[in-house]
């Protein structure tokens, strides 16, 4: 009976129901987007390290993260590093911060030089075009891949040419998830990077793939003992160091924004639930006049509130995903990551806040005078 009455009350004024659901949905979507934006910053910051394809990274001594220090190591260390841990696969990359100039617009970028014949350091998400030509070194040395946002910002399309440090490259692909909050990535061949940067038999990092079952921590200790003057890091350690840099610079303002947005969202959800119940006090008074007990009315209010909350939650999650996709399409420099755990937390928050918001009008139900609801 309670479910039937709740459904009748909810559908009696569909406009008010739609507004209350929309209010909860908008508030929830705001919370999801703010949390997703913060998560996206961390994911994008470490995306390259996470997708290097290596189990171990050999760098210059003292190196901790890709954004905390530069690394230059001799190319001849490659064989020593491989032998030290019996690596099953190995490669090396060059990474350098440069200024890219296009039509008088200067943009700081991270230049990545990788060997297109290997899987180490390659772009992991190509939105348009293709990767470097892995079968023709001479061709690959004149090719470049740009971040999608960087290309849009400078009016560059696949097939255009671009001057980088005095050498002309043809744009063969546009990458995604490569617009770090610090600077976007551009990818060229390892040989081309060594040439334009003037590196003679030097690279930034040696990348190693360990045999199955080898403990990375043990491998780090082994290679640092047997190859002096270097630092060995796992991708997890390097990503954690970069995240600490981001936390130092951005954590406080980001967390303040998220806190304020969450408070606003929670307030909107609570106010929406409270208003939806108080607007129907006359209907509840009629029910009390015909014999409904206070407990029955409280149950009815709870059911109606939870129904609005569930509908708002479903719509809010959908709105959050759609809005995030739209933002990333229009502004590809932003990466919004909404994780399942975040949705669960937001769902619990929605249910709790809307249920608490219904408690105040429930207290008023016991004070309703049934005779007053029939007065004009």
C-alpha cells in the first residue's frame, strides 16, 4: 500500500518530480566531475610512465621522477644494465623539455624520442593518423606525432609540416591522453631526437623488461650495485614521485575546490529533498485525516525521498559521464576520469543526504492538524 501511495504522490505532479530529480542529478554530476578532474590530472601526469612498457627504468643517479629532474645516461650502459638483471627486453628513450614555436605561438612541450621498431616509449593512444614508420628509419626520422590539444591550439592537422629545433617534420598522427598539466607530449624517432638535441651516444633512460617472477625491488638493488652512477626505478616509484610534485603544487587549491563543490552539491541535494517533501504537506495531512498513522506517513515520506534519490543518482551518473565526454571532446587538454569507486561513494552520499533531509519534514508530520488541511 505504501509503495502504491508513494508512486501516486510522485507522479501526481510530474513537473515537480522532474525538477527535484534534476536538482539531485546536477549536484551529483558536479561532484563526480570535480573528483574526476582531480583523478584525471594524476592519471595524465603519469600516463607516459605507466605506458612505457618497462618493468625497470635506469636513469641518471639522483633521478626520482620524470618531472623532478633531468636524466642523461651513456648509451653504452645498455648492455651492462641488461646483463645485471638478465632482462628479457630492453630499449632506451630520450625525453627533453623544449619550446615549440608555431605562428608566433610558443608552447613548452616534452619531446619524446623512441625507437619505432620497439614497444618501449611508444604513444599508447593515437586518435588520428598512425605511429612512426617502424620499418624505415630514414622515413621515421622525418615524422612526428603531436598531442591532439596541441595540434588544435596551433591549427595543425595530420599531413602538415612542423619545424622543431631547425628540422622539418611531417605530422603523421595525433595522440590523446598526452596533454599533461605541465606540458603536452610530442613524439619523434630516437635518432631524430639525438640529432636535434645534439646528444652523442647519450639517452635519457634505459628501459628493461624483467624475467617472469623476478622481484622488481631485488632487481633495483642488483642493478644499482653492479652498475655504478645510475638510479634504477620501477614505473610505480617514478609515477609516485611525479604525483608528489603535483600534490605539492596543486593539491591544496584542488581539494578546496572539491570541498566547496561537494558542500554545494550536498546542500542542493538536501534542499531539493526537503522542499519536495514540504510541498506535499497538504497531501500528507489528508492521509492523516483519514486515519494514516505517524509511522505510516514517515515510511511514505522515506520511500518517496529514496525514489527521488535513486532517480537523481542514475540521472546524475549519466549526466556526469556525458558531460565529461563532451568536455574532453571540446577541450582535449582535460582528462576526466570517473572511477567506479567514486560513483559508489557519491551514491552513498546521495542516499544519506536525501534521507537526512527528509527527517525534518517527518518531524513536522506529527504536528499536522488534520482539520487544517480542509480549510481554504
